[in-house]
C-alpha cells in the first residue's frame, strides 16, 4: 500500500519541479548545474548546523531524502521542459518551411 502524502510534502515537489522548469528555460543552463545547486544546498544546510547540535541519523536521512527527492523532481521537470522547448522549435521550423 502506498503511503499517503501529507499536505506539507506536496509543496516540496511543486517547488522542485518549478525550479527545474525555470532553469531549463534559461539559455546556457545545463542539467549538471541543476544537480550542483542541490548539492550546494545540502552542503549549506549541514554546514549551517552548529557543531554543538547533534543531529540524529534519522533526521540527517530525512533531510538528505528530501533533497534527493527535490533533485529527482527538478531533473524530470528540466528534461520535460527542454523536450517541450525543442518540440516547439521544431514545430515552428516546420511551419515556416
């Protein structure tokens, strides 16, 4: 049985997908750059914890899982948007011929 998503989980997916779509529409922006942004986000999150704060493995895994979900969603949206832009370009070319 699939676990129901709580309302608080939905915006994470929406934001990640929107981010991927937005980045795909930028000229000279690549998929590796999208992934690198999430790697930097993860690093910044963990580097911002004071050393005195002992984060449990379960909490650390929850943060990492959320970031990885964001990566996956952003990558899918990026690729889908790139495909749609390519299709629109080809359709415009075909129309002009």
